[in-house]
């Protein structure tokens, strides 16, 4: 059951390819279920791996325009109410200037769920001869180094291990500095400026493997394999890659189902 899930996969490896967030009213419940199954899978000799999707990146940056109202309520009742109780006050919410404080406090870098949840999520992984990623991978993602390719002007991402390490290092650090959990502000303008800076710092420091937005080359944002969604990809290199599936499988969530950005 959802309340008491039981791993039945033995030593199998299951990969969830991202976008648990912004998909309904029970996001925390979904993560709780997945985390429980992951622990059980490990004990059984298997694994359940969670990947970043672009909506996890959006939430980590304080961008909640795709979140469901019911999902925000879930965060407020489950997490926000507990923080209110712990501090004996709701003034900690001021630092988020009314922008879904319970959700933001959970998913921001260095936030409440950074170490135990997001810090264990991956950008991409390899299981056997299959690569799993949310949006896609190209040769540029697998090259060594973090510089820019002189011929194409595109970023060099440094390989799957580097992608995962950069994401983990970023999410574990509170880049905005110390929290103002007692809500000690003098003006409304100061509250708003603090929240704006919080969001700006998160976006500015976000590694390329998670950031960029629609059309970027990031593994969680690229659309080379999925645009247009009802025909063959426009990108000729993507067509060539898809034709090579019999050599090495590439599993992307954006190839498997319709989605909204």
C-alpha cells in the first residue's frame, strides 16, 4: 500500500527519472514512498535511484509557478506547521516574502531536505548498458573538464560522475548565507529584497547540469530528443543517437510521456 510500501524487486535496480515535483497534491507523500522503498531495496541487495528533473531544479531555485495549490498545502501542513511549532512563531516565513515558505525552505540549497533527499539524487546514472537521465545526454556532457569547447562555444560538463558531484555539492550548501528565522526586519522592502536575493543567488550558483531553462543544453532541460513531441526530433544528431539505441540504450523521461514545462 502507499502507507506501507514493500519492495518486491529483490536485487533489481529501479530508476525514477525525475519530476516528482509539480505533478499533483501529494509530492511529499511520493518522496516518502520512494525513500522507504529505496531503503528496503538496499537491504535486499537492489537499489531505487532518484534522478533530478527540471522541476526539481525549479523548486531548488525558488521557482514554484508550476506547483499545485494542493501540493503547497501539503508542504505547509507537513513541514511549515512543524517549523511554526518549533520556533513558537511563524516569523521565520518572512524571509521568503510570501513565496511558499514551507516549500522553499524544504528544497533550497542547504534546506531542510537537501541532505537526506536531494543530496542523494543523481543527474544521470548508468545501469548495465543503459544510461538514465531526465531530458538527455550528448557527447558534450561526457567530455572531461568544465571549460568551454572552442569550436562550438558550448560548455564541457565533464562526464556523468562530475555531473552528479556538482549537483550534490551545490544542493548541500546554503549559498544565500544565514537564515533569518526570527524574522528580524525593519521594513517590507527589506523583506522583499532578502527573498529576491535568496532566489538570485540560488540561480546564479546553480551548476550548468541543473540550470539553463527550456532550450538549454543541460541534461535536465535539453529538448533535442523530444521536440517536436509528435514527430522525429528536429536535431539531426538526435536522430542519429536514437538510431543507435540497439548499441546503447538511453532512457529519458521526456521521451516516454507528455509533459508540461
